[in-house]
């Protein structure tokens, strides 16, 4: 309804401009008429914008409720010994779910003058931020061979007494749990940044990052090759790889959801 009304008004604006060009003059009548039409068009656009914002808020609310139910079901399963253990998720299914999570990450749409908030694109979390149960994070853990690596993990809990997180390796469906200090956790973005309106909220070319290697659940050091140009675009990154002459892989695409800042120095 809002859209059809505003479209009718926009058609009137276009026709009025066409008449002015035909008559080759701007009379007081046309000036007054256009002022009224543009005022109405502005009001229509603001009304439509408000409706869209309310719809986005409702979608976020529904997603939050679904996430709460998922976490509650997971906790109930962990403490219910009468049920048989859940099967580990097939890798192909997990990869599809990770792609869907990246695609459905909401785009930050601020009002005029608003700055993107923490956890929008490349903007890090505030210093006192505590990730909630169910949040996805990059977690630095010790591998079987003793080396340390960054993995994709899900927050189980946070202890304010010890300042430590309990997280599950996303690739193990809760089989492997890690207790980690805050400095070993990097929260993932909760909104995509819009390159067209908030380019400053994106990592820039040649910036060092941690990026999720395609078809894996591990983060590796990489350089930004090209940042996204449109809201739906991914980053193009160059992963550090000694098997290539210049020390970097060919460009690979990684979604905004899975690119975070790397605090380690760049290799020379």
C-alpha cells in the first residue's frame, strides 16, 4: 500500500518535469506543485523506511527466539542420559549451514548520521563485551600436535569469576569443549557492513586478517585482496601459503561473517 501510493506520486513528479520541459519554462504553478509532490514523496519514503525497519526488527526477534530454542534443546540433550547420543553432523551439511549463516547475516542499515556499531563488519567488539551462549567466535586452541590454531567455535558459557569462556568446536558437535581466556576469543561480526554507505566498516586492501578457509572450520592468516564492493559481495583474500612463490595463495572468496582482525604482526 505504501509502495503503490509513493509510486503514483513519483509518476506525477516525472510527468510534471516532462510538462515543464515541453513548455520550456518553470512557472510559479509548477514550482509550487513540485514542492508539494517532493514533500509528499519524502514523507512516503520515510514511512516506507519505518515499515521496513520494523520488519527487520521482527525478523531479528524471530531469529533470536529460534536461537534460544536451539540452545535450550542442545543443553537439554547434554544433560539427558536417557536419550541416545546424537550423531555427528555430516561435513557437507555443516558446510551448507555455515554458508547459510553467512548469507543470512543481517546488513547494518543505520539512520542518516548513524555510525556502524561494534561487531558490524570489521569493527571489533567493545573492550567489555561478553559473547552470549550460542554466539559464534574464532577461538585459539591447542591442536593435537601441540600447535595452536584458530577454530570456529560456539560459546557455551562465560564465567565472570575466572574471566574465561567455555566453547564448543563447531566441527565436533559438542564433543570437544575448550576453556579459554578472553584474549583467545574473537567474536564474529553480527552485521554485514554496506560498502556503499559504510566503507570505513570494512577491512581494506592488504590489511592482515584471520579468515575462515573455504570448506573448513579453521581460520588462517590472510591479506585482503579486494574488499566487498556491494552488500552481497564477499571479501577476496590471499591466504598465507609457503607452497606458493610469493608466500600467498591465489585469491579466494570469504564472507564478511568469517573475516576478523588479526592482532599478530604481518610476516615479512
